[in-house]
C-alpha cells in the first residue's frame, strides 16, 4: 500500500473532476490523503476512496511561504511515498518540493516547477476534457470509470433536509450563480420567466434557489411566493449536496454545482455560455446540456469580448423549460 498525498485544485468543479483519478489510485493500492482548501474539502470528505482530508486556508493567489512551511512540518510525519500536484501553479508545488517523497507527479505547469518533479506531463490545451486531464496523471493505470461519483450518506439526508424544512416537499433546484463570471451566467430576466412557466405548469412543485452570498440579493428578487425558497448564501457545500441529492431536477450553469449534481446523479440540465461541454461536460447519464455553439464560442472568457452575450441571451426560457422537463 502506497501512502499518497494529493494537492487539490482550488475550484469546486475541478475538485469533482479529480475523483476518477483518486478512485483509480485507490483501487491500485494507494492510501490517499488530500490537502485541500476549505472550499473544496467537502468534495473529498464525501469520497470513500479518501482516507483523510487535510484542510488549509491558504489564499488562492498568495504564496505565504511561512504558512506553507508550517504545513510541511505537519505533513512530513506522514511519510508520503507519492505526491500528486493537481493545480498547475508553481506555488502549489512548494509544499511537495519541501516534502521528502520518492515520487512527485504533476503537469509541468508554471516554470520552473517541472525541474522539481520526478515525473511531469506536458501542459494540455483545452481540447482535452478536464476529467481526462487529471486522470492522465495516473500514468496509464487502468481506470474503472471516468464518471465522478460522490458517496453521500443516505442516513444523513433527512437531517440535512430538515434544517431547511424540505423533507416533505417536492422540489427542483435552480442554481443561479456562476463564480467564473458573467459570460457563464444566464440572464436574470430569463430565470424570472422560467420560474413563472414552471409554477404555472407544476403548481405542486417548490423551487429552491442555490448559490453563494453574491447571489443572495438577486435571488431574493425572484421570490414571489412561498413556492420559491431562496437558500443562496444560506448553506454550506455539504448541505447543498444533500439538497441536490433529493431534488427532482436541477438547472445549473457550467459550474461547481453542475459537476456536483452530475456526481450525485440528480437529473440535470446545464446551460453553457463561454465555455464548452466538450472540455467540462456534466459526466452523468442523467445530464443534458444546452449550448448554442456559436461561431464565437467557446471563448472561455469571463466577460463577452463582443459585448453581446448571445451565447446566453439567445437561450430562451421556453427552450430551457422543455429541456428540463423532457424525459
């Protein structure tokens, strides 16, 4: 059995897409600890392939060498044989560089980190799906599935639903946020129209709005009656997972919650704007997506370079409704 440390990505969606790599390593005899920022740690805490999740609160774009050295002193006693570095930044390799591990594996990433790795892969472009990008670090090990799976505890479901008075409600989830930027976010007025259509057609359904603190105020403008429940900024990630688990359906952007929903297996419709479903698809048999595939897309920009946001504006609420509720 090989004691292994994995350095987690900093984005929720990316963390979900690392799960097939982790499952493959686990099934090939690795005992896996994950060093993860607080935001992605719940992903790994809900994977049976992970032995231990070590939380850190290192800011995304700061080196903070003193804090990293402190983490090294705590991790050194674990005597890791393998370290996999999943982000591409140089700073993500600082802790592995200082740790005494025989095998240090990752993409070449930012110069000069490749010189400190025992095995490195050439950086990939966006033509390859991200789940394959991460799984390639297994260095050819036989994979069992490239579909991420989260292992939520059924016994805890009722507890989490009761926190938000959802245990006796039939509901769908609409995840209105997109942390990446406006070029991923469907127009507010379209959400408003879609909700009206849903409630007119299915008056027995509740609609639960999920998102971050940034989405809370805008989501409140969508709450017109007791059938619409705004939980934006009111749940942690684990609570959101269990809410999604029991939802009839979920509508998301290409976002962290999309990848979580796919990994849970909830029926899913995803809206794509500036990104591509070929690069970051929702990997589930219960997932569908809407992507206009315009001439200018995918641009992978946070804001629309052409200022028209046609890739999102031209997706109508009626089209989304039909996709969401079609069998």
